[in-house]
C-alpha cells in the first residue's frame, strides 16, 4: 500500500527533524491502527523515504517509536513489518487491559482536578457525537482519548504510558470487530457506561470507579471474544499476507 504523505513544506521552509519524525510517526500509526496497513505489511525505509520525500533518518526514528508502541516488529533479518495480531496471546492482553481500566479509573477518582474533569467530559462528548454519527473511526479514536484522559487524571505517568499502549493495540481489534455491522445498542451502552464513570470520578467514589472499570473492560472483552469465536478459523495469527479482516469459517450445509 502506498501512503500519501501529508507532510508539506510551507513557504519553502524545511520542516524540523523533530517535526518530520512526528509527522511520519503519526501518519504511520494512524494507518496501522485503522488497518489501512494490515498486520504483516512490510515497512521499507527506502520506499517510505520516497513517499514522505525525506531522508531515511526520520523514517527510521519514527519506526523505532512504533516498535516501542508494539505496532511494528523488526524481524531477525532486520526487515520491519506491521506487528501481527497474535490471537493466542489475547488472554494475557485482556488481563492487562482489564486491570488498567480499573486502576486508571480508580486513581482518577482520588487525584483528579477540575481541569482533568473538564478534559474527560470533552472527550466523552466527542465520543457521544461519534456514536450518534456512527463514525467508526471517530468512535475508536475518541474512546481511546477518553480513557487516556482518565489515566492522566490519575497522576501516574507510568500507568498512563502503559494504558495508552494497550489502548492503541486494542484499536486494531476494535477495527476488526467493527468491520461487521455492530449492534446499535452496544456503542450506546458504552456511552452510558462512560457517563457513569465520569459521575463516579466527579464524586471521588474510588470503589464505584473500580467496579465500573472492571465491568466496562469485561463488556468490551466479551464482545471481542465473541466476535473472534464466531469468525476465526483454526489459524490463530493475523499476519503477513492476511487481509485487513479476520478469516471466516467456511459455511457448511
């Protein structure tokens, strides 16, 4: 797949190296989490430097950041690909994700400021708009931003960094899930669950936040597991050569 580089020179001025790295990182990251670059897709530095019209150095630095995010993998032969989705490891992923929903929401109840609460509400409002419009990309992105804002309100940058990575990895799973027409009540249910979280955080009710975080995680995990169970073949890895969707069982009879 050819990525249309959005980085442009303004008035003949060359972008800074840091700006170039950030632009490449953000565009590749968006393409990966949206499955525009499917799991297993090769990421060739030479080709990317041509597409982005810049040297290989910022390309390489952007790829290093994506490796740290768990979205890109460097193979033993030193080639770089979009990280496969390893369905065999999903149970441990779900375990970590569920814990972080609880920890981050609970911490936000204890430590949030009024500014934190306003930020959380802004992201929740954006998520609700995305649900009303049935804009899948916006729903996934604003959901991620809502939960990151809660983590930031908890005041522990280690938790925020870890949870952000888990949520970014989860965006690809949600994109797979939403390739099928989603039942309308599910996103609306998430809006209600988010609203309950915001209220519990505002009331500084840590125990309630813990309960809501656990229930919210369980709901999401259950939906993804159900989708995978209905659509997976015996092959349990979406990787090189696979299309941006889960392989389907062959219908019988």
